[in-house]
């Protein structure tokens, strides 16, 4: 994801925390596994009228659908969430889809991508 944070005030903002998460879920039809939220918190300082951009680490998924049975296996990205806090106050947030409300306390570290297979 690409997250842009702006300070539209004339005051310096320190310790602005940007929390982000990507929700990954198993696509197996009989799966009862709980979705997993991968992400982290990043802290920025914003000068008056400053703009900062954050590029998040990629969250990879792999899955496939068996054409003969229509059953899926693997994972899908279910959605994403971003919250911006100043101190303990949430000043902005986005959940997509809007019905997705995640707990940022359950963030898992983003797994490192697997290296390409050498042939």
C-alpha cells in the first residue's frame, strides 16, 4: 500500500503513529481458520503543512482454484486497514471493505518474500 499522511495545521506534530494491516484469509471452502492481519506501526514527525509517504511491505498470497471441482486452496487478501494516531487519539482511519474492523493489537509481522526458485 501507499499511505500519505498530511499535517494541515501550523503546528509541529511529533510521534504520529501510522498503523496499517492487510488481512489474509484461507480460501478453502471448509476452512474455519481466523483471518490473519499482517502489518506494523510506523512513527513519523510532521512539520507544519508537511506531507509524508509510507510504502508498506508487500503481503504475498498464493492460491488456486481446481477447475474440475471449483474448490479453492491457498489464501486471499480480504482487505486492509489504516489508522493514524496522535498520542492516543485516532485522527483518521480507513477500513476496506468498510465492514472490516480489525484489531491492531493482533498485527503479525509481514513475512519476508520467498526467494525465487533457481532452475
